[in-house]
C-alpha cells in the first residue's frame, strides 16, 4: 500500500468514527504534511483519493471539507393540503415547554430555534454594550422614545435601503423582538374573530400571536421550496373574508422555503387589489446561503399595504429582544399601539446594535455565520440519514438554521417529543406548527422540526442517536401484532 493510500485510509476511518463531522475542514495540505513528515504531494494525493471516494469536497476558500455521504431524500414534492377552513388557534402549550427546555442547560436544545453561543458575535456585542454604558450612561436612566432610539432607526433604514426597501427612519418602530412586531401589526388591521391567511406548516410563534388576538387562521398548503402559490391564495381570497395575510417569504420557518420574486410581487398586488394587508416576517432574510440577499415583499411592492417585521434575535442574540416593524401607511397607529403596550424598548441594546450596524461588524458577522449555518444543516441532515429509519425525509432549506423532518408514517412526532424530553432532549413536534381544530386529525403528526444551530460535538451525536433509536422503537412497537 502506498503512503498516500495509507493516509487516506486513516482519514477515512476518522471521518466514519465521527472525529470529523460533515462540513468540518481537514488540516491544510502543508500543515498535515509537516505534522506527519510527509511530502505535500502525498497529502494532496490522499485528499484527492478521499474526494473521489465521496468523503471530501474541495472548497476554494476552506480547503478540503468533509462531505455529507448519508443525505436522506428530500420532502415529497406533493404539497400537504390542509382543510382550507378558518379555525381558532389553540393547544400551543408545548411551545412553552420548548422555551423552558431551551433555557435549561441540562437539555440538548434541538426544539426552539435559538442559536448556540458559538454562532453569535459574543465579543463584538459585549464590547458594544460596554461602550454604550461608558459613553452615555445618563441615556440609560430614562424611557427611550416609543418609536425607538433614533440611532438604531437610522441604521435600520440605511440597511433596508441597500436591499431595495427605501424607508424613512421615522417609519421604523422598534419592538421587543419580531413577536411583538407581528402582534402590533395584527392589532393594527384586525379585530377578534377576523380571518388571517397563514402558511402551513406555520411558525408556532405566529400561531401564538393569533391565539392571543382571538383571530381565525386560514392555513394554506405551502411548497417546501417556493412557499404559498399565488393561485392557491387567490382561491382562498375568493372564498373567505380575509383581513390580513402573514408570510415568511424568505426562508420560511419551518420549511426554509424561498418565495420567487415574481410570486412576491403577484401576491402583494393581489392583496392590494382587495384592500388586504400583507404582514411580512423577514426574520431569516439575512441568513440565506446564496451570495445575494433576496428582496423583501416591501422592496418589490412598496406601494402596497405591507407591514415589514424583522428581528436581530436570530443573528445577534435572542436576549436582546430587538425587532422592528415598518408599515408606511400605519406608522402613527403602530407607534400608539407600541406606546400603550409597553411604552418603549430598552435603550441599551438598541444603542449597542446601532454601533454594530454603523461600524460594519454586523455585516462581517453575517458573512462568517451564513456558511456555518449551511454546514450545520448539512451535518445534521447527514446524521439523520445515517441514524433515522428508512423512509425519513428532510427539507432542503435555502437559508436559516432549522430542518423540517418527515418521519415514517408509523412514528408519532408528539410522542417522540415527549420521549425525548425524558432523555433531556428537546425537539419541536410537527403538530404545533398547525392550527388544526381538535375535531380533526392533527396535521404533521409524523413531522418534527430540529434546530441545527448547535455545536457539532459528542453530545449532539448522542442526542441524534437517541432520537433515531426512539423512532426505531416506535416503528417496531407498531409492527407487532395485537
């Protein structure tokens, strides 16, 4: 056996044993050659052998990285069509359980979509917070304006203009996360009992907002790659008295779908013709894997009645509780609703984030973290293909950091979530992503959502092994007679 073959065999064994996970970068050619007292040509030959065998892929920026070899099949192209009837949202108690588990370090947090610390700019954020406390301490001793700190509103307006949505800083309303932005938007255009169009599956935080507001959800079937189809929405609008439509057009949660620009424009125009507000949740818009950020609905159809909602929770820190809403036709009403809700948001995080935006650190962080999220999704998807039962399918997200997993028909996602909690693992069962009435069979009962923004360590591997084992046990129990 030649020396390059021997080295390739050793590296292959390390990859199969999990010492190098999917997306991990192998040592540089010269570094490994020096470490192993080999020639550079020998190491290159080893890497090329592993590349030919499907273990590695060459990356022009990162050298050689481990390739996913066990990718499960994608979700079925057939759109799951729920009963298109408005329904009151209820039974979101499991979401509270997920939130508690995410805050408990004893749990492997695969349920709530909260990035681990390793994916967040801890040092830059800490430094910005310290600078604000040092340079302007008196500013922190009074209520901030209800619209938010002028410094942050200016930076948000400038950033949005770079992506095609030209707005005034005066039109930016700072909120306590995107959840409050959604709540304020719904309050501005609906009354209890009104019908609101949403995606299916839908982000459970939106379902909580609808439940709190006493609104009816009209959940429309959603394509895993392109979101809600305009024709499907048009049929619903012709049949039901819809008052608002809430969409995550860029990298939806939980599917990760990206709506084509033509669909965004057509849907915005369709709603505008009927006087129906479009509430756009762009939480994950900055976390796409492509080179170019996709345009928002607001950027593509600025003349329409659009509420644009977003947040820094997924990009900087969940605990900042910083989001914003922009609706040029409703600015005064949103400011009033914000004021009577909680007066204003805290000044300290606003001023710190304004610094990060102004000095370019926010954009630098995004450039670093986007490929990390993409690698994390590929890594966990590969592990699912290796550890979960045959017939498991996964989404192919184009941004963000969550996976929507379709389990074999014999696996109950809600039961799996309960069993996982007993093992100190939190996952999100598919049923909480649907407002299905209690009389009907729950939608997405054999689905789960996994948060992939977690460290790729032995603890993650054990958690995924446990989930796979629990799935196999459910299938085995279902196959036994009697």
